[in-house]
C-alpha cells in the first residue's frame, strides 16, 4: 500500500505555538531519499491516545523529532515509552491522533513492514541476532535487498555491498570479529551488531530502547560516541534510564509521565523541573 500524497494545502500539521521551537532542531538538515521534511521535522505525533481495556497508556501525546536530531526519552516505568514506539512502528494503532513520518507518510495507515521499509528502524532492549551465523553473515542478511526466495537463491554479493558491510563493521568496531559466530560475542558486542544490522537497512529514523542496559563502562562510552557520530546522518530516538548516558548524548530530552509529555528541554532544564523531580528523579 502506498501512502496517498496529501494536497499541498494540508501538508503542514496544526502545530501549537508552544511546539514551534521544534522546527529549529532540524534546521539546515535534509533527510534523503525523497522523504518530505520541508519543515525540518522527521516525526510528528499529535493528540495520540491509546488505551488497553480501559487503561490509558497514552493521553493526548504530542512529540516532534527534528531531522538529524538525537532525542532522549526518559520517564518512570509505565510512562508510555514502549507504547509510543509501538505506535511509531505500527505495532499498536492509536485510538485517535496523528502520526506522520515526514510530512506525508501517515503511520497510522501503514503496516509494520511498510513503516520499516519507509526508513524507520527499531532496536529492542534485548539484542536479537542470528547467533549461529557470523557477524559478517548477520550484516549480509540485514541488507536492504529483495528478500524473496528466488532472489535469495540468485543473489551474489556485489563489491559495493561488501564495501558497505566493511564500512558498518568499522562503525560498530567489529571488523576483527567479522567471522566470529554472533553467539560468541559479548552482550555489548551483540548490541553493536544489532545496531549495525539496522544501519544496513539505511534507516532515516532509529528507535533505540535502553541500548546500554547491561553494558560495561567502556561499552557505554563507545555507544555514546557511536550515537553522536550517527546523529545528523540519521535521526535518533533513545529511550534510556541511565542519566549519565543521557547527559553525554542528548540534544534534547523529553520526559513522559502517565502517557503524556511532562517536560522537554535540555537535560539540565528537565532535571531542575520540580514536576520531573517529583515523579521520576527524586531528591
């Protein structure tokens, strides 16, 4: 199913004045491959409501992610962080509200596969790699190619594809482990490999759920460097509880509470917000 182009007069969502600053976050940056981001915003969530058996998981949620931005999402357990990512990736349909990728792709009318193919990649907290295959083979399988049986049988890797895998291996610092079975990697290395598998899909927006959970200090430090190197080339939404890690990477922080945005701003700003201290950070 193709997204139906929206008439020019309807391209601009109805943003409230308080959210207007979101245009500046992606100013001067351009998403590739034809995604319409003329307002500098790659993801728009407006008035999103989700309920499960009477429990309101999201309530009038508004969120705007700029092109090339690295946004951190924090908040207590049950704040709606996972449900929000489920809405973005098509796993959960909202009861009401708008969810747009760029200006014209209505995520609420796209399947999970269509959303992934449009340029949104998601990494869950627990790494999911093919443990019996080598690091190289995992990246090879993750290539953005025709995955039909006939195409796979006929497939022969091109030099360009090999170069791309080599580039990703260098990016995730696994070039010396290219032939190692993924099952023999450390927890942190498996996390890096899964990030590499996402990068093979060439996504424009990456959703990363608690990426440094269980990592060593050195792995956490490298992850911070990695994410900062990926920002600007990609837009990143990182859900994380490690405030030290958040402080080392975030352009902008959004605090969720009871399914709504409680506060937004720099980490220093949200840490000083009395409401955030009350419901999440403590004294």
